[in-house]
């Protein structure tokens, strides 16, 4: 089956999950965990992404993020690529670290933010990484400890989350702690990890019942967790982004046409741009080509890596440099 396109409208709440390939470990020790934390401390402020909840387990991790102006994909591409390269180098391994793409579900904030914060922060307790709430309160690799005031994470938006529990910090922390403790008996919450409105309503049987009662305008999407109107609004906003990609393709823009456009801008032969070499003009042209191919056409970095005979990580860095080049030079794909 073809992969469903991502929804990445800036400013929305995302429940993001990453897993190790074949459920293998993505953290072998605390040094690995600190590595990812250091990257988050740099990239979250840089991309203007807010983090409300997070937890690390041995083979997967959860995040609750509000995407910045460039969207969630820009952050995750840089975060995971950089971490994977560092992890492979440190542990002397090769190949893919993460299982397929990360999973990202857009969530309706007023209905799900508190629930998701609790669900994500209880992960270490459910996985028996910690024995009880007392240990969870101090567990360094989960955002719960920051909300309880036991750890300081400048990149985690503690104030925003505590604001849902009270006006005064002390009172809010107490209420938040009680709220999380109450969630232990709820166990695993599959309705919070995907499936959109269908799961939140209790499955297709419940949807059919609502339709029989005249509630037949139910909108659902597995990439979104929220009520029908919220799902429709998100899809409408995302359609604007998708329509640009479709319009470019309808105008004949594919990899060859983008390469031709870059060739004209730099006055270089296409074969020179796509060939091997580290000459400054060649690298800059290739960076812009990678940026437009990924961002404007939606090409995968894996496909581009094959075309250039380089690694996906190298393509990711090229995209970053290409974006800066396009903005500083005022370069536009369409003539």
C-alpha cells in the first residue's frame, strides 16, 4: 500500500513516536539519551518548536510537540538524522536505526493535551523502567520530572502545561501529580496513539450507531486525533500545501525540470551538478536542487540519495544548506 502523506501545518499539536528498526534499542545507555537531549535543547528553540511532554524508553520514544513555522518534518529530519549518524559512529554500526518513518498524529489541543501529557509521561512506569510514582517524579529521561520541579529542561514548556492545572506553580504541580497518578489504572491507551476520531469514538460500531442517530457528518483520518470539525479544518489547511505540490507537478516540474532550473540559475551543466565532486559551485547547486526536490516536490531523501550515490544523512544536510541558500539569494523555483 502507498504511504499516506504527512499532515504538517505549522502551529498544531503533534504526538510523535519513534521506534528502533525491528524493535531494536535506540538508546544503549545514558550517554545516548543525553546525546538526543542535547540535540533537542538546540533544535527546539532554533525551529521555534514547543515541547510539552516526552519520554525515552530503550527502543522507542514519545514527544508532544507544537510545530514551529517550518513544520514538524523539518525538526524531525534534523533531529533523527543527526542522532542516527552519531549513534552509528559511537557504536560502530551501519545502516538504518529507526523503523520506517516516525509516526506523527495531529491532536486537538483542548480535548487531548492533558490526556496526552499524562499518557506519554506514564510510559516509563508502564514499561517498568521505574517502580512507582516516586521514582517517576525523579526519572531524568521523561518530561514528568521537569513538570514536578525535580529536573530543569529549558527547552520543555513546563509553564504552559502547568497552566492547565492551576494559576500558582505549587498548586498546579500538586494537581498535575494527582492527575498523572489517577491515570495509572487506565493502562495502555490505544485510542491516544492513532486512528483519529474513529478510535476516539470507540471503533466503527460506535460510528455506525451515531450515524443511525442522525450524526452522519463524521469526519475521520488516522493521522488526526480530534472531533469531526477539527479533522475537517486540519485537512483543509493541509490541502493548501498539497495543492502547491500538485500544481508544480501539473506544470511539468519533476526532478529533471528542477535540475534544469538550478542549472540555469548557476549557469552550470546538469551533469556537473549531479556528478561527484566538492567544488564550491557544484555543492551549492546540488544543495539547492536537494532543497527544492524535497520541499517543493516532496521527493524522499532516500530516493535522492540513490540518485547522487550519497547517504540520506548527506541529503538532509544538503537540504538544510539549500534552504538557507534559497532564502539568502531570493531564489524561486518557478520562473
